[in-house]
C-alpha cells in the first residue's frame, strides 16, 4: 500500500469519526425540539428491536414539541413506553393516532448533565481519532520495513498523519464548543 493510500484511508476514517460524534450530539437535547432526539430510541415490536424512525414519522410542529405518528397503530403504546424508559426526561402523551411530546424547560442542573454527556462523547471521538493515528503510523512503519519507502518519506508521512490528527481533534472540539453553547443558552 502506498503512503498516499495510507494517509487517505486515515483521513477518511477520521472524517467518519467526526460525523459519528456530530450525529451523537444531535441526540443530546437542547432547548428546542429535534427529531434526532428520539429517532434512535429502540422499541420492542414485532418480536424484535426497531428504531422509532423505522416505525413512525417524527415532526416538530412547534419549537418545543415533537409529534410521532406511527405507521402501524399497534406500535403506538410500545413507542410510548420506549420513550418513557429513556433518560431524556420526556413525557409522551397519546392523542388519537399520534404521540405528542412537549419538551419541558431545562433546569440548570440538567443542562450541566447534558454538557458532561457531550464532553464524554467528545472524548470518545478524540480517542477514536488517536486510534486511527496509531493504525496509520503502524501501516507506515510496516511499509518502511518492507523497503518501499525512504526514511525521509516516512518522516514526512508521519508528520502528515499527526497534522490530520490535530486537525480532526480541533474540529471535534469546535463541535463541542458549539453544542455546549447551544445547551447552556436559556
């Protein structure tokens, strides 16, 4: 494998890690309603586990309200139970064929809990990026040992991997700062 391929692969994996962290952030609640808040909650239906987004349409008719409209009316109560079991502090209410979820105002304590949760997600993302760096460096050293690469090229490639690592960790930190600000804004 050429050095450029190793670098491209490392960058691609780091980019995917960044996307995963951003998607996890979307599930953390702020003051406004977002379908991402509940779309990945697992529901026991049809003898298996399915995500709410696979069972229903989720809309936000008002800034602090979610509406869940199951495609099959028999899944209404299991979806309600699954939402109640989560640690999101939500109170779903069945109204006809819909589930209405009004988001309560967040207390300062709850906001700080969410900031801690987001901080842990960020650290997990940083660790994943560092793992990608380690894997890329191992690949580079293996290439050098096999003989196809000069010491100078290896050193340049290692610096490039470190630069990518720093760049993606900085991006995740920017996402964290933005999300913290969003959570703490009353």
